[in-house]
C-alpha cells in the first residue's frame, strides 16, 4: 500500500503544526500585567539582577499590582460569605495600592508553588502571612517585617497536654510548605520525640485531624490558630511554649528592589499616620503590627 | 463528633453559587479538552501505526512520557517551565487546557489503536480489491466500526477527565475543587467538600447518560 506513506507524512505534518498552534496560543495569552509590561521586553527572567530594576515602573504602567495568596488562609486572606477575598493582608494591600494610585488584583495560587508563581511573573508579590526566614530570603526579596507571629502547638482541651514534652510519642500535623515545617525541623529533639509528623495541604484539614483524633496536635501560626479557635468556639488549647518567633513580610522577586522599596515605604507611612494600627484593630482588636 | 457539619453559620446559597462558578470552569475545561484531544488522539494513533521509524519513534516516546508521568506534574511543568526557563509568559487556563489535551490525547490514541487493530485485516484487503483508497477505507469502513467498539472506554476516560479537572487547582485555576477548599476554610466545615462531590457526580451522570445514548444510537447492527 504505497499511498499510506504519503498519508502518514501528511498526518505527521498536521500533527506537528497543530501542536505548534496549540503551543503558540498558550504563549500569546498572557496575564494582564505581564502583557502590558512585557511589550517592550523579549525575555522576562526577572530573577536575574542584571535585568534593569524597572519593577516599580512596570507595575505603575500596568496600573495593577498582582497579589498572590492562598485564599484559604483566614484571617490573612480568605473568602467571606459573599465569596469575596478578604483578610488582614488584603486590607493592608488595598490601602498600599490606593496610596500608590494603582489597582490591586488578587490571584489565588497553590501555596506550595508560591515562589514559582512569583518568579514566573504570574504574580508580583506574595502577601499572605508570609513568614520571613533565612532560607526564604535567599529566594525572595522581603519588605520589613510588618507583623509578629509565633509557631505554636494546638491540642484538644481534654487531652491533658500542657507542655511540648507531653507530646512525646504523639502525632503532630502541620501545613506542608509552611514555616511550621521549618520551625519543626529546627527543633530536632522535639521532632524526634514525636511518633509521627503529618504534612497536610492546609490548616483546616489539620483541624479536622485534631477533631477526629487522627492527630494529637497541630503546629501552626499563633495568629491563625487564635482566629480559628475564637471564630468557631472550639475547646482547643494553645501551649505556652512556642517553637519559633517569626515575622510576616511581603515577598517580591529578588530583582524587584524598586517595587519592594515603594511598598515598604507605603507601609511605613501607614504606620506613621495610624492607618496600620486602625486596620489591625479591626481584625485583631489590638495593634499587632511591628513596622516603624 | 463531626467537624462543624451544621449549616447554622454557613451562607448556604452563597457557598453553592461559588461552587457553581467553579463547576462552570470545570465544565469549560472538560469540553475544550474533549473537543481537542479526541481528534488529536486519532491523529496520534494513525501515526503510531505508521511504518516510518522517524514518525513512530517520537510518537512512542510522547505516549510513554504522557502516560508514564503524573498529570499533576505535567500541569506544573507546562505552567512554570515556559516563563522560568524560556521567558514566555503563559495563561493559567490555557495551560490547563493544553496540558489536559496532550495528556488525554495519548490515552485516546492507544484506545483508538486498540480499536483499529481489532478490525479484521480482511476488510482492508477487500476494500483495496474493490478500489477504495486507504483514506476512504479508513474513514468509511474502519473508523465507524472502531468508534462503536471504543465507546465504553471513551466514556471511562471522559468520566476520569471530569474528575481530573480538580488537578488544575495546583496551577491556581479556580475550578470546583479549589473553590470547595476555599469554602472549607471560610466556614470551617466539610460540607462544601461534600457538595462539590455531589456536583462531580451530577456532571458525570450527565456524561454517562450521554455515552449511553450514543451507544444505543450506534447499535443499529450487532458487532
């Protein structure tokens, strides 16, 4: 059957061209900020410091700051009952962008891929209870710390556990990719004393494990824990001993110094004129911010 | 004790409407993928059967990689490799459609190939003798029979696709599963997850019913 060869070659050409067309259409559709700001650039590898630091200019031209968050992280960034994304970090961001004269775009992302999303240009900043750490500083350009936080252990009220030592031989769970995991790693003895450490996708699942007694304790941010416990009237206890003191900051790409500085300055201005304290009061009943 | 399963604190209607938004996204993802990957799979199957090595070997490699690696990793690869390594910005939803399409086309290709190879070769010989071109033989004799045979398997894959749309959540697409997770955090309850499960079931019931009808229509002859 000689003519099958001809047909096969035609089909092969059709296939390669259809793959190319599909690939091209994936390339031409871009996120709104990237398309506006990349018009004059051919390569967008903005992690290289060699790229001119026009990060602030690009965002101003685009007129939008894209904020990446895990929209299931109350009280920092989550959905309210009108299905809008709200939160303490969101209120801060709205105020900052208002002062910068630009719009705020909220982009829900998968928290595990937060730095990937940042570096690939899909988002301009990570602003979601993002704890500052030495490892993260190597990949992300942080603002000054704007809030204090501790990694604490939560147990059931009736468990009789009052200290970290009581958790020997027990199961602890935490959110994968969070600073809770880092905090635990730096307390090797405590970690070794546990029977099991379970990494979960989010904090609500962690609470489910605690409730269902699949886990005996959760390691998470004190701010988030306190919010959950009070909002839901749960009989959980937060142990006095914390595992790590840490601070939240806003994360930018390593090369985006001008953008980072601008947001930092806005936060400082908000601290100076009392706006920061006001927003903090609304959410936490007191001023938990630390930026000067 | 159930983890806050009561609906007292939940704004039920707004939760459901948010899940419906996610369902629409999932349905869009499903349709675009099916419409693109069914023809692409047929193309790939035809090339897989080719005797030209230069065509067959890359195709076999493509089939191996697409079926041999997790779809979730493929999604992440197509999402982050272009902007980080090639400097090409990509759109989330388009990446999801593209990734699902090339993945499912691989599976469909092997399904088609199984169907094509099950048709007795004597038919091809008879068609040749009767003066039909290879293309005519394929389109008018072989393919209709193949379609009838592979409907149950295609129905399987379609139902798997409906559920696989949940994987798009790892690249931030706001489809049903991701929306359900957000609602879970908002209301501190698993009810949204259960409702999402119900929505997936409803979608798949429609898919199953559709293929059942198609099978009946194609049943104008036995075998």
